C-alpha cells in the first residue's frame, strides 16, 4: 500500500472527510456542479472574489475548481497573488493523473510555471516533464511551447525531430501557429 504525502495526501484526507460527511464540503455531485456554475457565473461577471470563494469551498470535491483556485492564486484574481501556493495547488491537480481537462491543463500550467521560474527558481527539467505530459495528452499550448524549445535549442538540446513532433500535435488540434511553424521548420 502506497502512502500519499504532501498536498496530494492532504487533498485525499480532506476528500475522505467530505465523503464521510464529517467536513463542511459539498459531496453531492449535483450540488458540486451547481456551486461550480455559481463560481463560473461570478467569474464571468467580474466578481473574482466571489468566484474564488465559491471554488475554494468545493476544491476538495472538484478538480476543475481546484485548478481555478490555483490559477486565480497564480495571477491574483479575487485573492492575493501567491505563485508559490499556486504551484503547490497546481501540482495537486496535475499529480492526480486523471484523463480530464483540468488535469491536463494543470500539467501545462505547471510546466509553464517551472519554465518561467514564476514561483521561484526556474527548473527546466520539471518544466519539460510537465509540458511533455500535457502535450502527450493533446494540450496544444504545451505542445507548441515544447516544440519551440526543441526548435531553438533554448534550455534543451536542439532537436528538430521533437520540434516537428510537438508542432504536429498542436497543429492536429487546430493550433494555427503550429501549422505555420511546421511549414517553415527546416528538415531534421
């Protein structure tokens, strides 16, 4: 049996309490969906503080809500900007490894944060890992970003075969800039 540690372990423990009815969490999927939509309505109307509060209240029952809390914390919408906390929250989503959009997007976001050093020291190895994970699930922006790294040899050894591979992933899902890059990419 594997013991979970850190943020992932905390999330699992909190979710367990919610599911047992011991926490103040929404556990009914319909209620969680309703609250998520309330947060979305508040966000879309520009009431970021309310959106953050609503999503923070259901983040232990909904990965998309947790990712939204992480993104809002990352940029300071509705809450004080705190990239270090955002990185931890984003990792909690990305490390679940479920094949859902919130997880794939969190992997791309995490890769971007590591690549830019947004939450501390730049970590290219972790950035490439997370961008590759996201690109492997078809995330076009992660694939495009990764392709650019390999095309230019910025932060990673130049590899036109990998650049072509990742531009193609992005182009195949409709990322127009990637399709343009494929046309102008020199042969490997």
